[in-house]
C-alpha cells in the first residue's frame, strides 16, 4: 500500500532538490540579488550616465532638467530591476525539469508581498509627483514657457529681455533693453539671467533652444515667458518644434553664449548697423497686431534680413512673397 502511494520516481526529488533537503528561501535570494543589481544600476545612472543626459548643463534650466531626469531614473531603476531579477530567477530556478510533470502548489496570494509592493510603488509615485510639481513651479521649470504671467521670477539683477518672434519660417530676436533692434542672431551673455518673451506673427511655432533647456510655444497674440541663465560659453541649437507649414523642417538656426565683453561689443555693433531698420520698426510690445507685419517686413528687408517676418521662403525658392 505504501509503495502504491509513493509519488512518481524523480518528481519529488526534482522539485525539492533531493530527499530530505529543505526548500530554500527564494524570497531572500531574490531580495539579495535585487539589492545588488538595483544599487549598481543607481550608481551607474547617477555617476556615469547622469552627467551626459540631455539636455546637458549649459544653462540653469537645462541643468535642472538633467537633474530631474537623473532623480526619476534613480527612483525607477530599482522597480525595473525587481521585475527583471524576478523574471530571470523564475526562468532559471523554477524552469521545467525532466521527469517533473506535476503542477506546482496552488498558491492563491500572499497578502504581505501584495501589501508591500502596493505600498512601495505608491510611495515612489507620490514622491515623484511631489518632486515634479516642486520642480515645475521654481527656477528648474522656468524654461518651459509659463504664459504671460510667470509663476517664478529670478532674484537679484534684472534679467536681459530677449523677444523671440516666430514667423514662417524663421525666428528673429528683438532686444528692447539695447535699443530695440531686431536680428536673426541670438546672442546671449554668460552668467546672466535671460527672460525670453516668445510670440508669433502668423501661425503657431515653438521656440526650442535645446542646450539652454528652453522650449516655449510661439502663439500669435500671446506672450509666453521663459527664463534661463547660461552658465557656459558655446553654441546653441534653435529649432521650431511645432509643425508650422511647408518649410517647417528648415526653420532652425544657431545661437551663441558669449562673454560679457564680447556680448556688449556685438550688441553695440549690431545696434549701429541696424539703426535705420530699427527706426521703422513698430514700437516694442509683448505682441504685435497682424497689421504691423508689412512694416516689420520693410524694416527687416532694410536691415538685410530678406523675406523674414511672415511667409519666409529660402532665397533659392522660385516664389518669393
């Protein structure tokens, strides 16, 4: 009778690892493996990968965005590591073995594990929500465009105001504190706060100065404010990030962050060069009525900026409006 009730040969030993051998503590094993993997991943993310994450650290807004990505990656990595470690452990330890065709034990749930998982992931999500909200309402989120009335303003010295004017298919830049001239050259001084006032003359554009961490929509009739403080000298890539018509893909240029002396020299030189064009520009305003577009066109053409300020076509295009 005893022999007839014995389990199939090899099945029991295959599952338990041999007669008389106790089942190992799989939970502890998984936890220790996860701890090593998660710690290694977080250290690599923070110290190796983190300093090279986009958009870099050329300006305060960019540096803040890079820090935010590092924090979120460090918090997400242990969760991802747990999923991967558990999956790998299950495939290696609990894989099907020759001679073992029985079903596993009917486990209906583990309240402690379920409560722990829900609690830990809920804390992570809530912490990220609080962290993200805080970052958005202070200087770190100021490069995203905050509408006409910014929630946050830099303290200390008065920022340099640069008006970004989107038009098909070019960005021009007006410097109201430096005589009000308008140019296609984006030049900024290092280590000084900059206030971008972003607007449009025709359709919706999006001003994206990648290395500065600034991305603000340019809407006609709307002034969209964004702040940043360039902290390193160098070149800035500027693109339109909103589909705005036929030549949207060609609507990009490059700006530069200069030393104070070089910036002041450029501003003085440009102010003199564009003096005649500046005289026929409409007075500086946060937005411009569409009826002044022809006037702006004439001023920019006089300043040597062919075809800008609405309906800009590349010079090689056979049709010039």
